[in-house]
């Protein structure tokens, strides 16, 4: 179902967190939805083993999403999709200034330059627990890309993207001009013909009036 507000929200999240597509947003929303649904069920007392389920949910949320002691079910209900996306490895690599942009962080992870707990992780969507956060580091030699170089690369990419657009617009304008030429010429010819006809009409009327002036005289001569 078309929902402009939802589409704009997902687009903003993709840009903010450097996500590949909307599916990654949906995955985060699914994680959040399951936690919130379970929290509401526990609050209403539905199902069996409520205490066990409650402890399991709170431990998981405290491990990944709310790094403070003594959290409650109400705290879970205040979580947003941004809180989930912020715990992705891609987001943490950016937050630790190992990359200049989220997209660059994604590239480093996919190419195997990042490790967690001394294990190489090549999944940008990997959820990092608070206990693992300090262990996020380079796998092997650090990959250092000056911020200036990244900005220049982005500017070049933007220029390359804009160049074809400018050429396309110019070409479209030229084609439109060529297409309109015959129509303009036809209009000019029509106007010229109308002007000629307009000039001819007074002459015809003038000639008719002269002939009408002569006719009464001719009629008088015939009478005499």
C-alpha cells in the first residue's frame, strides 16, 4: 500500500545509516516490533511462564539496546527503529571514527577489514552488544582514508552524476527547438497569408464602390 510518509521516513533512515535498501530498514523494524509486542503481552499477563519470558526479554534488550541496569518493560516500549539501527556494526564503525561515512564503513566491513572479539565480521547488519563494543577494531593493518580524499571523491561522483543530466537537458532542449521549428514556420506562413488577404479586401471593396458609382450615370444616359 502506497504511504508517502513511510517511504520518506525509510529513505531518511537509509541515508542516515548508509543502508543498502529498504529491506534493512524492514529488518530493524521487525526486531523492534517483536520486542515491543512481547513486552505488551507480558504487561497484560498473556501466556505461560511470564517471569521467565520477562527475564529473557530484559536480558536481551539490556545486552544490545539499552545499556543501563534496572530496565523495565516500559523502557522497551520507548525504543525506536533508530535505536536498533544504531547497534549495527556499520553504525558503530562510523561512530568510532574508523570510517568517514556510513557507506565507507559498510565497504570496510564487507571487504573484511573489521573484527569483533578478534573475529573477522563481514556483515554490516551484525548487532554489537555493549560488551563487544570496545572490541570493534581493525582486522590487520588499519585502513586510513583521509577525510579530504573522501570528500573529493564524493564531489567528483556528484559532478559525474550531474554532467549526464546537464547534457540530457541540453539535448532535450535542442530536440524541442527542432520539433517546434516547422510549427513556428507554419504559423508565420499562416499569418502572412492572413495579412495578404486583409490587404486585398479593402482594394476589392474600393473597386466595387467605384463600379457602383459609375452605374447610376450609365443608367441615366440610357434613359435619355
